[in-house]
């Protein structure tokens, strides 16, 4: 009677979750689910600004392209999170997918850091930047929104590119410009964008950490199963020699 033994391939490619991978896999799926939820939030924000008929102040102060790029981030997060969850169902067989998942998260974190730095550089000369936007780029319709809601006229003063038809400019008692309302709104909007990008980066770092833990455990499990395969081969050879 020959001793039945699993092959090396069978030991390595077992579809079920090994005990040593159970806890890392649960942690990995938790963070991947959080990553998926970040994707849904980003997609919702981006879709709102793509479909909004009246984008209001924020789209002009922050730039609509930055807000709409959230659609790309949302789709990227959702696709990558789905890839990670799929890989975690059989991590030994799909370890390359785990490496791909980790690399894609690292890439998007790098991109988000670059975007954050770019946004920050815009605030270094925020008065000059929005002053130039007010004088040279923004239409009267945009300036009218700030003048009517901020009860101001022009940018630095009434004589600095005002919209003469606005109610604020018709009121001679209003002497101050709209610089402070514009800057306040810009800083307020940038804080929300920074908070979103930082949150996405933190969740991404959590995903990378748990992914690396799972990969390390997979490597350990792989070595254990190779040792088991070696043991079964030696035992079978010993049995054959005794016959």
C-alpha cells in the first residue's frame, strides 16, 4: 500500500485560506473596503461637479478641473480595491496581484502628494493669484456672485475691476473690495480638498501596510508548504525503499 501524499503544486495552490493568513486577510479586507468607500465618495463628489449646472464659487476659486478629477480618483480607487479584495481570496495563488495592488496604491499616493503640493504653491501668493484671476480671467458673472454675496465692489477697492451693474457697486456706502471674501472662500475650499486628499493618502497607507503583512505571511506559508512537500517526498522514498 503506497502512502498518499499531496504534490508540491497542490500544497502551494490550495484555494482555502491558511490559518496564518486569516488575521492579515481580515485586516487587509477591512482596509480595502475603506479604500473602496473612499472611491465611492470621490466618485460622488466628482460626478456632482460634472453634472452641476451651477457650480457656484468653488469651481472658480479651486478650479473645476481639480474637483472633476475626483471622478478619476473614484474609479481608480474602486478598481484597485476590487483587485485587492479579489487577490486576498487566494493570496498564495494571486500574490502578483497583491504586488500590483500595492504598487498602484503607492503610485496614486505619490500623485495626490504632488497635487497637494501644487495646490499649496498656489496659496503662497494668494492675494496676487486671485487678484490676477479677478482682473484678467474671471467673467463679470463670476465677479457679480462675489460682489452681491460678499457686499463688496471690485477686488482691492471699488476702482479695481468692478462690475458696475452689481447692487454692491451701486451702493456708494460700500467702499471695500472683494479680496477678503474671495480669499476666505478659497482657503475654506482648499481645506476641504486637503482633508480629502490626506484622508485618501492615510487609507492608502493602511492598505499598503496590510498588503505587505499579507504578502509576508504568504511567503512564510509558501515556505511551510514547500517543507511539507519535501517531507512527504522523503517519507514516500523511505517507504518505497522498505518495500
